[in-house]
C-alpha cells in the first residue's frame, strides 16, 4: 500500500482500520468533520493565540501571526476575549453546517476559563514553541519505498511529520510537551473505557512525538509528556529509553506492514456490529451516485478492480506530500 509519510493520526488510523487509512491517507478522501471536532479545533485556536502572545512577550516582540490564514495580532491588543471571539467567528465561517449558538460560545468560554485557572495558563509558562511543525527523513534501508503509480515510479525514504501543540521549557535539562484534549479524560473510544498508565506508554501518538522530540531536541536530557484534558485536567507521563526504542520499532514495524498491504482489510462485513464503524465518518457518509457509504463504495471498488488500480484512479500525486494540521496547510514538493 502506498506510503511516503507517517504522522500520528495516520498511524492511529491504520492501527484501528486498514481501510480507513487507505481512504484518508492514500486516496486523500477527507471524511466530514463533526460538530464536536469543530468546537475542539476552535478551542485549540484560542490557546494557540494566547500561547503565541506569551511567546511574543518572552521574545519582546510587538506582534505575532496566526497559523491558519496569517492574521497578524498586536501583542498589547490580544486579550482572552479577543482570542475567544476570533476563534469562534473564524470556525463559525469555516464550518457553517454546525450550530454556533450562544450556548456553544459560553461552553468555549468555560473551556478557556478552565485552562486559564490551571497551572497551564499561558502567562504562567516559559514557552519554547507553539504549534511546532517537525519533519524528518529516515535514511535507513528499511525506510526505502518504491511504488508504481499512474505510470510513474515514486521512490524515496519515509518521512515522519507532525505538529506539537505546545513546548514548555522548564530549564536547560527539562522540556515538556503539552497536548490539548477536549474529550473525556484518558478515554479510549475504540475500547469504550479509560486508558491505563501502562497503555499510555504504548500510545502511538505519544510514542511518535517522544521519538521525534528526542531527535530534534537532544540537548534536553529529560522530556515530559502532558495531556491536558478539559474534562479531568492534566495527565503527565514520563518516557525514557524503553519508550524511545519502542517508538522506533513502532515506526519501522508499521511502515513495513503498511507498505506490504496487498489489499486493505476492513474490520467486519457487517459495519453495524463494530463500535469503531458506528462512529466512523466514512461509514456515516453516503455517495450520491451509488447510495453506498464511502466505506463500502471504495471497498467494493478494491474488490472489483484491485487496490493498485483504485489508487491510480483516485490518487492526486500533486497533493500526496501536503500536510494539513496544526492550524496550517504545508505544501510539500511533488514526489514525481
């Protein structure tokens, strides 16, 4: 199966359902966002603005820019209400299909106040970076790929990429990564229960981010990983050499598995029998022409035509290197 980049959301998608990974990260089909996800993105934007203000204050800068459309804000004009209003209005325009009512505004205001009353209020932090984008190429023999696509040969080495919500510098030896979470505290929707501490040390996102941080910031001997939940508060996890090795193996093992997939598997023939399928946007969104869910439409085409022909039919090689995340679209060079 086609793979030239790996990010935490792609890895999570693959581990939950190969077919979902194929639709989203190979064919480039984006399932529709839900209202809760849109509201959560707006919360992230509020915190991005206030964290960037704090970083600008630390650097003695008079302005800073927002990561989505590049809007420039003056440091002395940014307030909690300005951040709230800007994020609310921006995403209300971006996702008009959802209800952006006074109730939603008050809920977002409550999220903001909850965060500002905690130890993770931007004004209390020594911020190193906000929405930090990373990308690196793994130039090892196992990370090499070569795919025939649309009459071209796409070849190279795997790139790992992602965006980190917030990096906090405590001192010259300790750097903390913080990720904002708008869901239930440590809740695993696939399993329908709360994650254990041991499970967190096997969490694909945290492992990939920890590995990437150790590569990019080797000058810090100690790296902390904190998940800040709106429903439950912060949860800190300490990783070490064991988790670093586990992350390296996770990347290698799953890259090779994905690369060697001949036909993406789906979880069950009857989607209604699986919890993941019930919540999956590809199972709840229907193709207007066939009347089938997007999941079934492309699944049937793979069965009929074969995976490679479906890839040739739908993939857009000019966009496969693009990265959408962390409040920005980053266009990569075409792999051709």
